[in-house]
C-alpha cells in the first residue's frame, strides 16, 4: 500500500483526507492547536479532528523546521497539500513528490485567494488544478486540471463543491500517478495572474463609487469572511443577505454608481441581525448615500 503524507488544516481538506484514507496509508501533517476567542479556548484544526476520528497518525507542523525534520525521518511515496498555509523549502520539494491542490485553473489566480478572486473578477468558469510543487508559488507543472461552473455561486458554495470534487478526483489520480500515467504540463507564465490574502478592509463597500454588479460580486466572494459592510456614522452595517435582481418583498434599496442592490437582511454593529424592514423602522435613512 502506498504511503501518503497529507498536509492540510481547514474543513475544505477533510473530504479528501477521508477518501484517501480508504485506499492509502496516511500520515497527517497539520498545524498545532491554537487559542481562539475571548474565552481562550484551545481548538484543533478540522483536519486534526478528522484524523483523530480516523485513527490516523498526526504530526503537528508549524514551521519549515518541523517540516524538514519530518521529511528527514519519515518515508512516503507522495504528499498531498490542500490549503496548508506554509511555504515549503526548495530542498524538500526537490527530494519528495509534493503535490498541491489549488482551487483555480492555473496559471490563473496563483496565490492565497483563488476562489474569492475568481468571483471578484466575474469569472463564470474556474476549476481544480493539481500541480507538482515548485519553489515559485503555484508555478509547478500541472498534473491534472478540470473546469467547473461557478456562476452565481458564493465562496462557501464553491469551496464546499470543490472540496467534494477533490475527494472524488484524488484516489484515481494518485493511482495513475504511481503508475506513471500522468503527463506533466508546464504552465504558461505569460498567462499567469495573481491574488493576495483577503483583508478585513476589503469587505467595505462604497455605493456611490461602485456599481451594483461590483458590490454583488463582493457579497458572493466574501460570504465567509469578512462579509461586506458600509459605515453609517460610527456604526458598521453588515449586509447579510442581498439581491441583484428579483428581490423578495420588503427589501431596502441601495442606489449605487450604476444600478441598485436590494437588502433583505443586515446587522448594525452592537445589534442582532434583522430584516431590512425592521432596521428601517428605527432608522429610515440608513441605506441612503
């Protein structure tokens, strides 16, 4: 049985881990537990929690030294990396088969936010790429690629969909990889585009300066975090549910630079989420710019 070193942290990596554990011997690399929230509760990564349920060996890796020590001591036939968030030293990549799953059609959207960036760019098609990891970020040879429609989907829906599809794809891909049936294809550097890590400030909208389409793409892209918001005096108003067309009854309208959006639900800082109609009863001007 082939041995796989599986490197991942978030929930989107869990379906692939569970599926690979059915066919391969798995060693799991994931970040150590961290303290979260005001109550300072220790939390494990979703991948660690899943690995514990599957009774898989777990190795906590938080930096390049941990990774180098692991690779020096352990033998494995290939490594699968999904949303791990650690830069891998070139020496390690040269000596091992590190294969990275990236949620874009490389060389498009190399970097930390390929799903969100594809939505923001108005792309209707994106996909899943598996690449042989190289020193340059997301620039390795393509080993597998498949297109999917992402039209009208938010980032949570796309992440969940890609996570499930990755789980379906990987077992057969690895079988072919180990049989040398995979043909590597170099990326065309001329077509490369890049994306950065999303910041909280990216969620702020300015209706007077932005089109309705642009705001709605932000809403879809930042559904998980940081969400979209605007400032009303000293308050921050998060738009929790909006429509670009065919809105339900009792939505509030926000007129934009070009077009308008319809607000169904929102949340004013310090208060609970409410319908737009409820908010307007207490502040009739809040959605006017």
